[in-house]
């Protein structure tokens, strides 16, 4: 029996792949890790949140750890870069540290972004097989503390910080304040409370 219907023609070659905005996906991944943390965010949750398949994830970023490393680098280049800018702009070490604390206190409770600092929140309580991820983030925090110490030492050399001041101890103290502000932000502290903590911490500055 003859029929007028023609067999359906299938396109030759591979099916076309979707055009994905890698930068937007990376931004969304950063926000996800920042909010939920590295260890508690599964690959399935990442692909669901980003709206991509596992194959697309691996093609664009490799695995979860490589994606996290890129997300951390993006954070450091953007939201996490404020201290370097402040250290360049402020004339004295004290004004630089005070402004650093106040800007951090403000930004950590910005409703348009996850609370706190990503370098503090995203790699806590890692499983043993992810210890190297936590170690890398700890190293980044130590590097940030070293930059803070260098700015205080610059203040000692330039005469706006007393010669008797212990730059290492001051840097450790104010780094601890920053980490404490993150916990406060995650617990829902108000912008006013955050600013007051930052101002109170400056009372420890050597006169």
C-alpha cells in the first residue's frame, strides 16, 4: 500500500550544543558555594542551580573542586579585593584598618549577597578527603593577614603607628575580628551591630 507521507529526515552529524554563558555560570556557582559551603554542596545541586547537565559542568569547569577554585579566585578578584584597595588609598595604617573593618561590616550584611566572608564560610568542616581544599582556603586567609601586617609595618616605618607596636599581633587580632564579623553576619546581626563591633575593635589600636 502506497502512502504520500515521506519519511522524517533527521539532521546529519552531531546535535548542536547549547551556547552557555560561562561567566554567568561561574558567578552563580560562586554565590552557591558562598552560601552553602564546598562540602555540603553536591554536584547534583550545582547542576540544578546552574541549569546545566553534568556533562556541561565537566566540559566547562572540570570537576566540582576545579569549579570551586575558580569561584574562590572570582571572589578574591571582586568582593574580596576591598582591603588591597583600601590599603592603597588610606594615608595611615589606622585609617586603613578602621575603613577595612567598617566596609567589611557593611558588606557582610548586604542583602544582595550571601552573608559573611566566603573565605571563612565556604570551606569549614571539610571531610578528610577534602582537607586539601580547607588547607588552601586557610592559606589564603593567612596571606590576607600577611598583607594586613605589611600595611601596619608600613605605618610603623612612616611614623603613624608607634614603634613599640607589635604588627604581627595587631594583624592577627584584626583578622580574628573579621572572622568574628562573618559569624555575626551569618547569625543575622544588623548593620548597626556590625558597625559597632568594628568601631569597638579600634579601641585596641595602640596610641
